[in-house]
């Protein structure tokens, strides 16, 4: 089983080829205190395509959800 950092790096490489970006909850964020670590996937225009519930938690996707999104590309 890969550690989370390895999984993130693999996803980021794939996204770079496809024109997407992976953002992670900032380390010094009150969101992280309340919701834990989350992810946001942005397309080439900077629009959220996964984990973008801006009214509640903009980093709402889990690493597993992001991996499923990558698998569908």
C-alpha cells in the first residue's frame, strides 16, 4: 500500500498530463481543524470539478475519490 504522499504525487503527475491540478487543504487552515485533510481538483481554467462545495467546505473530496476520478480519465 502506498503512503498518501506517494499517492498524491502519482495523481499530480497524471493530472499535469491531463491539464488538471490537485489542491490539498492548507496546513494552517481552520478548515483542516474542523474537517481534516481534503482535496480539490481544478481543471485548466481553475474551475473546481471535484471537491468544490464552496458554500461549506471547498476541500471536500477524499484521496480515494480523487483516485477514482483519475482512473476515469
